[in-house]
C-alpha cells in the first residue's frame, strides 16, 4: 500500500453556459471534502484570461484517501456533471515533489490582510536533455526565492508522473509587482531564465496561467 502524500493539479475546461452550475458543484465538493480525514488541501482557481479554464490544486494523505473522496456522493455529482459540462476531458496531473520540497503546513509565510495575492501556474514543456539541468538549477532558485524574497508566499517546483517533458511551478506572491519587478531581477532568476530560454519548447509566455482563487 502506497502511503505517500498525493498532490494533484486537475484542469477543467468548462462550457461557458455551464460555468455557474459547475463552480457550484466544485464548491459543494470542497465543502464535503472538509470532513474527510485524508484531505489536506483543496483550492480552486480560474484563469484570469479564460475564466472557464479552472484549476484545482489538491493534496491528499495518500492515494487511498483520494479514492475514498472520489466515492463520496458530492464528488460523484461533480464527475457526472463534468460529462456534459466540459469542452474537453478532465486533465489530471499527478505531481511529484522536487528539492527543496514544498513547505505546506510548515511554511512560515502566511497571507496578510493587506496582500493582493497574485497566483500563477507555470506548466511548461521542455526539450529532451534539459530536465536534470533544470532540476539542479531550481534547487538553489527555489531555496533563495523562499528565503530572500519577502514578497513570495509559495514557490514550489514539481515533476508530473508520466510526463518527463513537463515541469510545474506553483507560486503565490503578496502582489503582482513582487514577481515581475523584484523576483525576475534577482541574479538566480536571471540565470534560470537563461536556461529556460534554451530548454522550453516554444514561447515561455504560452505556459503561464495567471489565476484568481475562488
């Protein structure tokens, strides 16, 4: 039995006329999951440029806890609705931690009342031969971002099971300028950007999903 923590990003592309009812079903699913002992985190985000693109970020105690959730009536209601409410099949990404690992409950940084939180999913495809180079580069990059940038709240790098050509960065900032005006001007971020320009398939901007939490 696998008792490892299960982290998922689930992407839904919802038909515009079904968006309101689908969001309601998502919220009912989240509310129901709060009584499940194996649920650690469930957060929903809409793409800022395409509100019918919805991302769920979920953490479960293990795969068994997630399966128990799927069997709950509120989860089944959501899945049944998805059969007709979506423009494409549900995309499920099973994430694996990299080093340094995500902080989660041990994160000393918390959202403050004055924060205008800016969130981003950066899910990008890379060329063959660059994965290990990027993982090595991001080991220092992630650590320095967390320790040296007060404007950063969350900065996690993940691999995806079954997709050796794709990496995920999941990040939250206290405000948008903390990312564009401060983070990207740091020496380690400049070095990482140079490597990404070589490693990424296509244009970097196409993979950036700026999102609003709901």
